C-alpha cells in the first residue's frame, strides 16, 4: 500500500509546487512609438526594409533618451555620423 501512495503523494507535491501562485502581468506600453520622421538615412529610405529599420532606430533612440538618464545619471547622446541604407 505504501508503494502506491508514494507516487500519488509525489505527484500531488509536484503539482502544488509548480502550479498556482500569482500570475505574471504583462507590461503595458506607457509611450507611443517614436516619430520615425526624425531619423534621416543616406540611401533609399522608401524601401520597405529600410522603413522598418528607420522605425526601429527611432524606437531605440527614444528608449535610450528616456532610460539612459535613469540608469547613468547623464543625458543620452544620439548616434552621430548618420545612418546608411
């Protein structure tokens, strides 16, 4: 009888340990996407792939403009030298 109870007890302990608890809450974006119009690239800016790249660069620049001062205590300096398609 003990041999049959042991696997059931082990399964019950495993389920209790792995299940339940607080469910994680997904972060809600607090800001809108950055304005990609601020990003200038040298090359074909009309290409669909380059439009995606411009949008990603704008988002990264906005993120670091907001977060860099919180982390490092000084202003973020945007990328210099330009972007090339």
